[in-house]
C-alpha cells in the first residue's frame, strides 16, 4: 500500500482512511497498538484484555476502574442514542426513495 498522508489535529488525533482500517482488519471499537521505530509510527491490530491490563497496574482497584470506564462509555453511548431518537428524522427527498429511480 502506498503511503497516505494524514493531518494531525489540534487534540493530537488523526483519522485513518477507510482503506487503511480495512487493510488492518480494524473496525469501530477495535484496538490498535502503536509503536515508534525511529521516525516511524507502526500500527498493529491488537486485542484488549481487561484482566491483563489489571495485572500490569500496581493499583489493586485497576480492574474495577477499567470495567467502570467501559460501563460509563456504554452509558454515554446509550444517552447519546436516546437523545438522537428525540431529534426529528431527516427529510426524505424523492430521490432517496428506490422507486424514484425505476
């Protein structure tokens, strides 16, 4: 795959193009490991194991904190979803209907 240029945002994040994510086999919710080798950043698809993460940390409550963060993320996603349900649906144009093109 040829080199693809992406721009670093103010918050330090970058958006990876869809074809890069597909090549990595990554999707929404996937984890990527980032390593720096001299002047290169290397991305590899990885898995997230909360048990292994808890063992790495000297904090005895690390596992509970990881689970709490995940629960908070799910709760926030549910609140966002419920809020979007309250919004009016988008306007449907005639060309959005399949029979328009028949």
